[in-house]
């Protein structure tokens, strides 16, 4: 019963925290890109849909470091080979403060950010080119906070895979839509101590 009560208190406290509190030092960000489409930069590339869970810890205000997992499938048309993509690694995200570098926040309920990642990943196509090796990417995004602790996000990202296999480099530009939940660690610890 205590755990249920504690969980409810953390959720209520999180919903009423200020709009800047979610990206402060000591908080966690957990989320996923649930729709990812790309336009290939290589000959014969098409569209792709994937899920990309990620989690990060704010090491200081506006700066989060964490990890990601990438799993995707692609089949351009009936009769074409199925493509499987995968990756795992580290990511970093920097949120731009209002007015920083001449950037203002849209509707005062969100933040622009830059995200970068590096890890191990690959691409495998039935009876065709494959690449396994370094997985990397970088790009800008925007997180619109529908509540103080839940953001709907859009992200445009250059992604590359370089390594071993029959194709040395594969790259594309991805357009991602997803969400993130920002967990205020400090408030959770304070509430846990009060419950005891």
C-alpha cells in the first residue's frame, strides 16, 4: 500500500512542477521515438519505421546523458527484400535556454534541443548489402510539454552506420515523432523520506 501511495504522490508532484523543473540536474528522461521515417541518401533507399527507446540522466541543467536502443524494419514494396536495423549506444541531449543563441521557445511550453548518439549498430537486408559497426547520429529537435513532465517530440536527425560487411557506409536523414517523460528525482526522494 505504501508503494502505491508513494507512486501516486510522485505522479501528482510531477504534474504540478514548474515547466523548467523537468530539465534540471538530477532528473531523468525516459521516452521513445514511436514513429521514425527516413529518406535514404544511398541509391535505392526508401522509407523505414522503427521504435527507439531511450533514457537519460540530467548531469546538469539542460544537459542529459544516457543510452538508446534502436530496432526497425523496412519493406519498401511487396516483393522487395526485408531490411532489419538495430543499434545500441550512448546519447547526449542539450536543451537550449530561452533567448540563448537568439532562439525563443514556441508557445512558451517547450524547448528546442540538439541530440547526438554514438554506439554499435547495423543494417541487414535479405540477400543484399549489410553493415555492422559504428552507429552515429546528430540533429535538432523540439519537445512540446503537454504537461510539465510529459513532452511530445519531433526530431530531424542525420544517421550513419560505418563498419564491416558488404556495405561500408550507410546514411540517411530520419524524421522522428515520439514522447518523453521527465521524472523529478529530487521530489521523489523527498516524498520517499516523508512516507517513511
